[in-house]
C-alpha cells in the first residue's frame, strides 16, 4: 500500500495505490497541517482500499508526497561514489543545508528552467518523512520516528551553488524539489539502506547506485538532525545523491528545456518531470 496526494475537480485529495490500482480515499485541504494528513494515512492503513472509488492513474494530477512541512532538510556528499567522482574524502559529519518548502512540486509537473541559472542539474535522492516528533533521539530509536519514504529530485543551479557560499538559493527555486509520486509507509520498506536508485534523462541512464552507498544512514541522519533542533511530523529529509550528476560527467550532462528526468527507487515508484522554458 502506497499513498499519494493529488488534485481533481473536487479539490485536493488523498489517494491510495494498492496492487497496481489507484483509489480516491477522501478530501483534504491544501492548508492541512502535516499531523492531519499523516493521521489520515494512518487510518487508511487499517482499511481495505478496494471499497474506495477507483481512479485512472494516467489522469492523476499529483501534488508533492508531503504537504506543508515545517522543514525540508538536505544532506550533501552522503554517497561514497559521489564523493569519489569529485575527488573528495568522505565527510566526518553530515553536510546539512536547507531547501525552501516552496520548492516542492509533484510527479509529472513541469519544472521551469530559471533565467537566473545556466547550469541546471539533477540529483536522485531518497526522502525521509518524519511521522513522530523527534528531539535528541538515539540512532536505535530513530526508526520509530519515521512515517515513510518518498523519491525526491534535488534540482540544483550548479553555477549559483559554486558562486555563493551557501547552497540554499541554488537549491530552492520554484519546482526544485519534485517529490513523489508516493509516500510509502516505513513498515512497507524492509530495509531503506538496500534500495537501488536510478535516474534517467531522456531514457539515458545517468545515475545507478544503491542507498547502501550512503556515508550516513537513514537512522544516523534522523538522530543527528534531531540533536537540538526538533524534527516535526511531516518534515522531509533528503538524504543525498549518488555518482552520475550532470556537472561531474565528462562531457558535462546538464539539463536543458525539453529534457525529461525519471527517477526510480525500489518499491517507491517512479518520479518523472519535464524541464520547460
């Protein structure tokens, strides 16, 4: 069972994907607090979705897999193969930065190429969605604070990232965090540290790795980030990208208008977005 948020003629809604079929589970306000939609998902896990109205997957207008998070936290240099392709040592501590929540967008939405950059790049990433308030939690207890997982594309303006001392603006333009299509409950992901992660640009495979390549694992990150800064339900943690980003390819393979980016993680679905002028 996987969940998604979407819009239809009646407004915003919660959906359930079960055994390949998609169902409309009920209305939700786009202003809903994360606790509200997470509670709705928890209740849906106890139901049989086959009794719900079925919807055509090809016509779904997906929203981001998370609504109104208080924080979107990202991790840099968190894959060994990504460090290696840059000629950098593995970090001793997580490299942490933020993305504006307003950069979130959904599966199959178009992402506009900003005029402020000429070096747009892709990053396939595993997203952690917090389900229970986490403050100063241990690594052993961290898993109990995770609601589930989603695919994220951490789009980046590489020229601005190199030019400016902080990453936030280069990572936070409108649409720079496609997220979805599904939020997969943590209990349905047996081992988030053993997921194949792949990204294609126009059907060309660009990234192919595994979450086992992470320097700091899922539970380590949740624990580390909860020290002194409370993680709230609905907060999104983006865990880093593997080797193969466009900037470090030879020759470079940066994105351009007309490109389609597709990301797949085992069990989490496929996230696809087009880049447009």
